[in-house]
């Protein structure tokens, strides 16, 4: 749980946005922007949630606020070969 909370904190600081995370009994998850309740991302297991939280970067305004609608700017690396 500590690993998840640290990843959430890192995501919020990097993207200047507050989030909520929903965890489901099958291991799937979804994230939402806390104040506007906009859906951000979802996945199938806790590892993918922590990976998303540690790597996702969203576009910020010149004064550091996360723009609306949220625009993801980091590039996912292909793991295929």
C-alpha cells in the first residue's frame, strides 16, 4: 500500500492535479481527477496502476496547472520485439 501511496503523491506533484483511485476485487483499477471527477486512465492490475502513476506526464500551462481536458504527453515504450 505504501508503494501505491508514494506513486499517487508523485503523480499529483508532477502533474499538479489531485486524483482518486478505485481498486476492484479482480485487480482492475481506474483513476479520476478528484475535483472534476474526470476519468483519467484504467487498467487490469496493480502493477500497471503503479507504472502509470510513476510515468504518466500530462501537459501543463505556463503557470504549472494541468490543462483541461487532460492531455498525456509522455510516450509509452513498446515492450514488444
